[in-house]
């Protein structure tokens, strides 16, 4: 039953009347990959997943799975399993019946269904709950039941639409780790929609970052973190978010709040830019960019300082034991490779 | 405390007045059905009397037995209910779920038929049935009953279908179920309560119907609501027998009402909370 699970989106457009939910989206997912669709709400990531599942039809463009055009293939003929945000468990069926349903629909013989259901339930640790109805399960157990129903069929593609968003914080972290292990052990291609950059960063092998109906960047979490393509991605990825401050570029240097810093760019000339500085990439130094500590957020092992640099607010993450007092004047600097430059007009990376 | 007590007493008083007003005809029927014709006409009315089942024996097994009429009522009510549900369930599902041209208009006409005064359409119905020779036939009466039971059933069922999240169906499609299978295996089991309520309502409406029945029935097909009036004639009214038939005719209503009470109350409110239930 299981295929390869390779996905290609070719210039997918989705119109809702006049509104373009997707403005020509192209990307590829490799077999066995854990691929995240990341973006703020309304950016088109869920629409993309629904088009991949076959629940919505694109206005234009092609969807290919394992090199076969499935754009007009029915959802139920695509061999795709999905976990919904609401879990969409069938409330009138027991856990076992819920998990068995896709196998029944595939007309598997009864003798094969029972062990498959047990096996799937064991993988997500709910094999002691098989006789319960979904209404008698906790949120976390319901989520596992939805996972079991999705993995039982060994579909070639495993879609997850914000599966962790209804869990409390602690359970979310636990399930996140288990989800990753589960996907690894099954070796199935997973496509994961989330608005939580941390989830995407920790789970995904690669991710596509959506902004207002377009993919602005595709890459590994490390790549996207290290070289964000645009101001929007720079501000979206990372916690606390990257400082994005207006600056002036002069012959390879960048002037921020009157202080000159070296960059890796060497082109001559002068222009306005937006400089991006990760809070964690800034270090305290002598004779650097000076500012007054306005506020300290102590996170235990590190602290985040709000620094007022002549009217420009810059946040700095410093290690514990190195924390200045509120109202202190300090000065900071960044290595040239840690300074990101963006065009304020196009909002793209320079 | 006194204000609270006063409110409770006032509420109880008002409830008692309404209860008496509504219960009176039923109590009257039950009591009179157990009297002899002489006791019925006694003045002042006898509250203490020796009860007899004579009236019941007469109306059930006497010369003018209403057993055939009870059978007619059952055939008409069950027939109407079955045909209505067979058509209303898919129609309500379509109205609740699918997007199609004219859906809004269809939804409006379903309701609009409910607003027509029955007296206004009874003559045309009679003429139509007479022209196709369906006066005094089961199919004729059931067909006419469908014209009001079907819109009612659809309207009631739509709100139940709308309560089921879309994702449930989408999950079923992705699990490999066809649309029909999804309806049968996933959706219908979840609206069982709504279907039960609708069945009860449709059945009772058909069972209690009198106005159309009296015009469209005849000697072959005569439901019990019409047959009751055999006991009312120009010379005399056989009160005990009339009361006995009334009680017999009420029986299924009361039984169904008690059995389905919980569901019926929910059925009455389900449209209310959702603002009519139709978008």
C-alpha cells in the first residue's frame, strides 16, 4: 500500500473570489522527509495542505505525488492519511472502530484488521483504551487516537494540520518529541502545518515559510534561521525575534544609531537598509553600540535586555552571571556574519 | 425570602391553572369513556361511579368497530413517516452540506410551504386527487400529507446535520469512504437523535391530522380521527363511545410522547439556538 511519498507543487494558485489565498506556490518534498508548512494564520499553509489532501481543488497549477499528476484525483484515491486540528474522531465509534475505519474502507479482511489496529494503538500507547468512545478520552488520548487512525493504513503521505495546538504546553512538548520518533520509525513522508516556529524548527527536516499566499523561503530550519530571505521571515523565526532596525549602509559598513559596524558585504555605495540582529548574536563589549538598559527579562539561564540605543530599541540576550542592572549604560557589538541586511522597499535580503 | 416564596407560590398557581386547562379534556375523556351512557348524562356530573369497559368493548368489537379505522390510521401514519424520512434525510443533508445553485431559494421554499393556511389549499388538493382517482386511497392521503410533513422534516433535520463538523466528513473521505458511505456510516449515526425526533413528530402529525383526512378520505380509507364522528349524529351523541375512541386514538400519542420526551424537548430548541438553523 505504501508508496514513496514524493510531493511536487507546481505553481499552485487558489482564488477565493477576488482574494488570492495562494499566489503561485511551487515546492518539492522528498520521500521520507518531515516537511513543515510554517506561516502566520491566513498565510496559505492550511490551504496548501488541503489542496495536497484533495479536500480543495486549486484554481491553477499541478500537484504531483510520486511523479503522478493527482490534481484532479479524488481525496480518497490519493492514499493520504491526515490528522486534523480538531482530530475529527467519529464520536459514535470506539477507539478501535475509529482506527479500523480506514482499513474497512480499504476492504481489508477482518482477520488482518484486528492485529493492525492493535499494532497502531500500541505505537501511540493507547492500546488499553480500545473499547472507549472518543468522548471518554482526554485531549491527549484523543490526539493519539487520531494519530493511530492515520498511521494504521500505512499511507504514503502523512498530513498533520496543527495537531498539537489543542494540547496544553507540557503535553505539547512531550507529544512533539514522540511525533518525530514515530515518523522516523515509520519512515513515512510527513507534511506538517503549524504557525508555531518553534514546532517547525524542532520537528522539520525542511520547511517552507508562507507569507500572505506565497512561499518566501524553503530550507532546513538551520538554513532559514541563519539566512532568512526577507524581513518578514526574519521577524517570524526565532525567539525572541530578530531585531530589525533602520540603518544606513556605507561602503561595507552599516551605521546603526550612529554606531558603525562591519558587515560581510563589500559593495561600495550608500543606501538605506534594515539591519537584522539576532538578540543572541549580540555581545557586550567596550566602545560598541551604546544604549541604556530599559528592562530586564530574566529567563533563568539567560536574560533578555531591552536596550534603548538613542531611540532605537534593540533586544539583547545575555548569559546568566553577566547581567547588568536596569538603567545601566552598556555597549554591544555583533560579528559581521551575524548582521543581516534587508532592502526596506522590497523587504527582501540584500 | 418572602419575595422568593411569593414567586414560587405564584409560579405554582399559574402552572396549576394551565395544567388544569390542558388536562381537563383528557381527564374528561378518560372518565366518560369508563361510564355508561346514563352516567355520562347525569346532572350534576357524577364523580363517583362504577367504571365499566362497555364503551371500549362496543367501539372495538361492536357493529361499528373502529378497528379498521385504527388500521387505516396506522397505515397512513407509518406510510407517511417512512416516505417522508426516505426523502427528508438526503434532502436535509444536501441543504446542510452541499453548495449548489439555488440552495438558498430551495431552503426558503421548504419553509414557505409551512406558512400556507391548510384551508386555502384543501380544495385544489381535492380536485387534483379526484382527477387522478386517488380520493379515498392510501396513496392519495399519504401524498397530500407529504406536502406538509416533508418540508417540516427537512427543516428539522437540517439543523442536526449542520451541527456535525465538516472535518468529520473530510476525515472519512481521506479514510477512503465514498460520499454515500460517509453519510451512512459517519453522519447518520450521529444524527440518530434528530432522526428519532423527526420520526416522532411526523408520525404524530399524520396520526392527529383531521382536516385533510375528512375531505380526502371516504368509506374505504377512513382514519380514526374522522371515524370518531360516527358517534356524533343528528339524533344523539354517544358520548361514552366517543370518549373511548378518543382515548384509544390518544394512546399512541401519549406513549410516543413519554418515550421520546427528552429528545422532543431538544428537538424543539435545536432550531432556536441556531437562529432557525438555515444559512
